[in-house]
C-alpha cells in the first residue's frame, strides 16, 4: 500500500475566507471588540498539528482575543502538565483514550453547543464514540492511523515488501531505527505485532509485549516524538513508526521518505477539541472550537497538516488527490477489519504499563550510562598509560642529560 505523495496545493477560495471573517457567529456567541484588554486563550495541541494561519484569522475575527498556542508531543506529556498545575490551559486536543481519562477524572467542562453551531458539520460517524458516548465534552478535530516510515534510499525494497511492523526489529538497520517515546503507542505496536488487542487486559500479554520491546532496544537509535521530523527528514534515521499526517510532512521535506500501513493492522485514533474545567474563558474557547469547525477553515487546516477530517462539508473542498489517498482516508471496510481504537485502560493495567515502560527506559538509560562509564574507564586507562610512558620517557631523558653534563672524575 506504499504511495509516494506529491506536495499539497492549498485549495481555498479567498472570497469565502473574506466572508467568513466578516460574518459573526449569529447563532451563538458575540464577543465585542471594545473590551478594555484582550482575553488570552491558551490552546494546547500536538506539535505540527494546526495551520498557524487559521489562528491569525481567528484573532482577526475576534480582535479582543489573543491565542497563546503551545504544543506537546504525547497524550501522556499533556496529561502530566495539566494535573501538575504547572500551567493553565483553556483548550486541549487529546486523543480518544485520554479524553476518556480526563472525563473520568472530572477535568473537562461540559460544552455549550449553542455556542458551537458549526458542530452540525461533524459527520454522524464521528459522534457518540466510546471515548465520549454522550457528546458532552468534545468536538472531533482530526483522525488518522499509524504508519511505518522508511527512507527508500537506504532501506531495501526486499525488507519492506511484506509491509510489516517487524521492520522495526530488523537488525540490519541497527542504530537507524526510531521508536515511539510514549508507552501507549510503543506497547500498542508490540501488542499488534504479537496478534493481541491494543486494549488487552491480560497481564501476561503485556509482559510479552514488554519482552518484545526489550528485544528491540539494542538496535534503537532513540525513542522520540517530535524529534522524528529532523531525524527522518535529514537522514539521520531511516525507519520509524509514526502518524500518517506527520509522515506526509516529513515526505515533503525528504522525497526519499515512503511509508505504509502495517499489514498486521493499525491504531485508528481520533483527536478532539476539549475545554478544561478550570477555564475562565469557556465562551471564548467555544468560539475558537466553532471557528475550527467552519468547513472552509477545516479544509485549510486539514490540507496543511495532512490528516483526515470528520467534517463532512470539508471533504467536498479538498483535492481528490487527498481524499482518494488510502493512507489518509483508508477504506472503511479495511479499517473495520484491520484497525483498533485505544480505550482508557483499567487502573491496574495502566499501572502495569507504567511499570513496564519505566523498566524499559531505565534499563536503556543504565546501558547508556554503562557505555559512558566504559568510555571513561578506557579514557582513564589510556590516560594513565600515556602518563606512565611520558614519565618513563622524561626520566630516561633526564638521566641521559645528567650523564652528559657530569664532570669527569
């Protein structure tokens, strides 16, 4: 299912943009521009996951709102930042299983859909999903799948012909392989390769997946998230698992990049816009969500980031090159048979996953430390040897000088 993509051409009608900018949200919120000071709306999202131009357009339409946009590289990093209280956010865009977790821990605000009239453009297939079955806390943003990315200039066609996850364990490419630096995706890949559910509650299957990951770590160059863009784009690394939309961005920077959906199957993920319960600007946050659901804005954003949209009217505005691409929009029947959506795991399994992941990363760190210590030991030995040799050399030289200058008896 390999496909070399051409760079996207933005399809966006300027006169519709102008109209979108001047039309207020008549069905919902009207925010006056005469406020004494701007409201700062803190939006926290995945890296490389929005067209920054749409933020400028939102601020132009709502001149009394300033968007402070920051990014994270995994659901786990986002969650840790939120619960630590180290920063305050209004909008977050987590994935399915993490949305469930945030709902269970009472961290999300219920949405006022009167302020989000553009929700009507979200397809019915993307509503009432397991992570938010009553559609109270989230509005679908984008969706996608895992892919295996590789550099065709260095990776043999023979090694990718079966389009398997096992490419990540190919020792021929030791030191050139990257791996997810988050436990849910990393363990998910191992579980799927072993033929188990991504959401298994069987501890023995998790242990087996941990053993599989441990067998790989000696050939892994690094565990990464957003660093994949530089490493794969520059050719520093040749093989990595990641998300389809990001693979497209990497491919645009490096034409040797190719990728495939694993033959064993893939994770089907849904990311959605949510508002944290601690927000002091819920109406402004809902205005932002509504803006992002406008079909024209949604088309611009989806085309820029390379992910699939749940917005039905947006699909009509995208190039067929995008909508017909099975790596971005896989066949529905294929997804039903070959993909699985993450769910929020029971606390006991979450704890087990955390323990196994920590063990994997600690062992990796200890091995790195041992390698450094080995280098230091050799450096000390060589330095000591040089000092000894130098000492002998100067001692002999000094002795010869004394003999030459010694007065005759």
